[in-house]
């Protein structure tokens, strides 16, 4: 087996324009998603998808130019009380036979890990259905 090589030196200059990105396991999982809704042709034995839902905390720390947008969230995952979302979306999920499991809301995960949800200045939605069901 070949030996692992050290990472190359990147020599990235210091900048005020960098962010720190953390992945958040939102504890949300959507299952029993028909593969046929996303791709074809069908692959025998691969009829359903299981999808974990992740969120990303993006932090920009520049004391010289602070902004309410210094902390942003990319998506929020599935809300814990997803069945209280818009009726049309909840009905579609139930009619489709999807399974949804969520242990915690992102706001609780942030608090548990020492981040202040009040510092989040905005949320970036990756695509529309997150807004209706997963917010």
C-alpha cells in the first residue's frame, strides 16, 4: 500500500475575507424517497433513497467591519415538528409514504454547541421546499 503524502503547502495569504464553515448534523433524516422521482432508468434493488439533512454555519469574523451577516446558516434541515408545516406539503409527504425522523431543531443544536442563535443574521435556502417544510 502506498504511503500517505503530507498535504501541500498552500501559502494562502492572510485576509479579512475568509469564513469558517461548520457542518451541522441536524438530526433530520428523510427516508423511503422513491429514486424514480430523481433519476432514471431504474436500477433494480435501488428503489428508495435515505437522505440525511445537513445545515452549515458560516462565520465571518472581521472586527474592523462587523455586520449582522457575520453569522449565516445554509439551510436548517427538517424542523422537529414537521407535521405542523403547511398542510399541502405535509399531506404530500404522507401520501408519498416518506419517513421523516428529527430529534432536534437547529436552534437547539447551536445552543448545545456554544453558538448563540441570536447572532445568526440570515438564512440561505438552498432550494424552495426547505422554506415550506424544513424551516
